[in-house]
């Protein structure tokens, strides 16, 4: 198998994995966020 074909397969796998990982990260953003700072506590409910 030519090197170019191997590099193409690796690139497709890396890009596909990156897309899946980013989608999972975006799903996790829709959770309850609680921040505690010097001005008190801030609660952000999940947006739907």
C-alpha cells in the first residue's frame, strides 16, 4: 500500500475522532454550572 494512502487513512481517522470528541464536549456543556467567586455563587442552568 502506498504511503500516501496510509497517510490519508490516518488523517481521516484523526479528523473523525476529533469531530466525535468535540460533539461529546458540546453535549457536556449542557449541564448545570456552578461558579463560586469573590462576588458569591453563580448558578447557570443548562440551556435547551
